[in-house]
C-alpha cells in the first residue's frame, strides 16, 4: 500500500510559477515510478510528467520547457515545478505511484488555478 498526499496548489497569475509536492508513505518509495496527472473541468484526466524508479523523466509536449518533474528518494517526495503557467494549465493535479506487481495508487489531488 502507498499513501500519497499532494500539496502546493493555489491561485497564480499567468506567467507565474508553482511547485507541487507529493509525499509518499507506506512502502519503498524508490522502487516506484511516479507521475503527475491533471484533470480540467469537463475533461478527462491526462498525463503531465513521469519519473521512473531510476530517475529518468519525461514531460508531455504541452508542458515541455515549462514544467519539471523531480524526485527526492530520501524524502519520499516527488515534485512538479511549474513555470510560465497558462490559463489552460488550470486543473486538479494528481500524483500517481505505480510498480509492477504492486498496483497503481493516487493522491487526492490539489487544485491549480491560473487566472488574472
């Protein structure tokens, strides 16, 4: 079992920055691939960025150059640094953990609103 708690969301103006955090507990964090997803009102949940257990990272094209995913295995935490935010980045952001043979786990989500 893995418990995930996101934090760091809020209201920010276009062009601003936020850093989301996802704290994990309950299992061996470093063995899990971690991801950030988002869901805007009326839309399906979509992948934003991932990091493997080995530390490789990837972001979807819509956020490349603006968002960075990272992990700190010593703190059992994965981060999403979001810069140059746009109104279309407004969504609930969810943290995800997965490992073969162990299932997929989700946090409760944190709201990010980009508006002037």
